[in-house]
């Protein structure tokens, strides 16, 4: 298995490529676990449950671009849309993850001694589809 540099990652939200404005993505998946321990066991026994996940994207704010983060994300707050994540970039044989998400938060931060940044939080809704790009 080869190592992949994060700079090649690509992210689309609602069909809009946000890669040029993004510098960080966290694609986090989890699952419920249920305690099914019965009498006579010396240790807990668990069964898996429903899966869940969130996506956080961050980047440098750019208000001049018509397809920039604010123009794309602000109308999506509270709405369901498709998110596509390509951790190894675009290319034949590389993985692609697609999932419906609800955009739950869009934040802009303006520190006095640094660049204005933005972040968006998305709640996964349904299963993640992982495919290989052709």
C-alpha cells in the first residue's frame, strides 16, 4: 500500500467542486454498538448497530468566486444534498465515496492576525457508497 498526500484530495458538495477553496477534510464514520451481555459471561458482548457519520470541510474564504464556498454552502444550510469525496484525487482505479448529507453548519472565522477561513459541517444521511473511478 502506498502513501497518499492529502493535497490531491477532492471534494464536491451539491455538484460543486470545493477543492480549490479547501485545505482540510475530515470524513468520519461510526457505528452504534449494543450491549447484549447475558448472565454467565465474564466480559461484555456487543452487537453492531446503525452506522453514522459526519464530514467537516475547512478552507480559506474567497468571496470573489461565483462557485466559492459561501455562494455554494449558504443556500444549502438545513438541506439534503450529495457529497462526493475522492481522498486520492481523480483517476482511474482510485476510490470515490458518495453520500447524502444534511448541511448543518457554515462558519466563517476572521482572526485579527490571519486570513479569513470557513468551515462546513455535514451530517451523513444514509449509507456511504464507495466505488472505484473508471
